[in-house]
C-alpha cells in the first residue's frame, strides 16, 4: 500500500523567507524527508510552484476550457507532496 502526503499551508501565516523561523520550518520538512527516506518509505516528493502559475482545466462534454489561476479561492495552497 502506498500513501501520498499533501502539504497545505496558508502563505500569509508562514514565516518570511530568509528568517530564522523560515529556516526552522524548512528544517522540519528536511527531518521528515530524511525519516521517510531512511525507512525506505520515500518514493518521490517535490515542492510546487505558487498558485499564480496555476492553470485550471475543465472538461464538460466535448468542451475543454482553461483559465489562469487555481479553481477555488482558498487561503491554503498545496505547496508540496511526498509519496
């Protein structure tokens, strides 16, 4: 059985890049990654680009529509995944 860990966060509540608090947060991600790698449970993982780069694709019937940005307006965004 495989699982995927999706990491959602609210960018407005994250520490600023380059601050000690940001480094501490990233160290937590690094510790988790090392743990799943060391226990042979890590398949893949990567950070994602910001929502400003998103394109939503909808297919209804035979019509395909694309629009810039995420589908839903939310505070939290999917920032990374591990599987």
